[in-house]
């Protein structure tokens, strides 16, 4: 394998631009050579900012370009499968943002295609590349907190839901939109698969959509049992308004680990009326900026050294499975058992 990997970014939205900027300037042995998006407006804006020479409006044309070695897919989930299959058939290595696909069957097709065409398939769970998460993983593996008993993870986003998110058959609600990362976090730290899951939730911040979308929920709490006996807890929420919030606790038999905090900066202002003010974390793009760089670098290293990605297609598939199980439990109001 050559020592310089040429990358095409497919999907020029907010997350797409994070990866694009990384590959344009920050990734060793990897470089952004092309971008692709069906929107001419999005392409023009990205081209101006990134300075790339090659642009495409059709991913089918992009993956056939001989100058491209790998693609990063940051499109709506509904398009992931068809792009991954096309890229794999063209011999391009693939970094696909989460969720990997709409369902497990699609994931299986994508994993099989990558294996058949001997290309890497990495899934975009960037938290595994965050320095604090990796340190916590090393501490767990060292036995410093004893045996893991309970892993709790939460993700809460500040933004008002987009109109399409109110239909949870399309969006999955918080379970699909924000908790994919939490499912992957729990699987990573427990090193086990889920045996059963129970979810409860409600719509507390958008009562105006209740009549049109009676199943919509903006807050969810889930309890999980793992096949190795460990237990887990996840909560997710949209439109919390106070800031972006992602935290984890790992409880062992002899200690615990806390990852994350709500604060953006290590500065506290004391005011004359006796208040202490500290800015809250405002965005996942800021909180996980370094993790995205590490994730993109790891993708290139896996290609160059022909090693397995840290986050595999199977990891992506299991997160998709848990999202669907969690949503089913919420709607059926009962414990759901994994097969």
C-alpha cells in the first residue's frame, strides 16, 4: 500500500466539514483530494473553504475516480448502504459515519461487501478515540477499579428538533439521534453484548407537536442487562437548551471512573451578587474536536498498515441493533430481549 492515501469526502454538512478540514490539513499520510455532494451550493461553499481541485455531485462517479483511495461518508443514514456498496466494489476504503445503516440486514450487506473486496470499513464512533475515553479503557483493563459492575452513559443535545425528527419512524428520536454513541460506549467498556433492554420516555419540551406526533419523545431512560452479567444505564435527550452534555460513569467492585463534565472551559467568574459562573459546553464539535482528528488518523493508519479498524462494521451493526431494540421497548412499553 502506498504511503499517501487520497481521500474523497461524501456529504458536505456540518459533520462532513469536520472530517474534510482534518484531511485537508491535519492528518499524516492522508490528504483530501475530492469532495462530493448533490447540492451545488454546498459544493461551492466547501470548495472555496477547502481549496480542493475535484468536486462531484454523484457519488457513483466519485468512487470510480482512479486518484481516490478512500472515502468518508457523512450523508443521511438512508444513503449509507448504497454508497458503501459502490465504494467497496470500486476498491475504496471506507469510513462511514454512524449510524452505519437503517437496520441489521443493511449492515450485513455492507460488512460482506467490504470483506469481499478487501477494503477497510470503519464506523464513526469518535468517542473511542477521545483521550479520556481511551485512558478510562486502559484503567478498566488494568484492573484498578476491580471488575466492572455498571456502566452509565448519557448524551443530551441543546438544539430544537428539526421537523422531520418528530416522526420517530424516520428519526428514531433521541435513541437514534444521540444514543448510538452511548450504546457503543457500553459495549466497549463491558466487552459484552446486551441481553435485554427496557426504555421509558416522554415529550417534555415540545408539547405543541403532541397531536400530530403522539409517539414523539424528547427524553428517554434505558436500563440494560449484558450477557456477561454487567448492567448498564443510558439517558438521552434533545432540546435541553443548557448546552451539549456527554458523560460516562464506570462503576467497578473497588472503584469508579468518571468521564466528562458539563463545563466548556476551566474558568469560573465570581460576581458581586454571590454567583459563580462557568460556561457550559455548547457543542459536540468542540467537545470531540481532538477525537475526530484521532479517528481520521486511525483510519489512515489502518489502511497503510493493513490492520483492523478500532471500530468495525460489526460494532456499527450492533449499535443499529440496539437502537431498534430500544425504540421497540419504548413503543411497546416492555422489556425487549436480544436474540
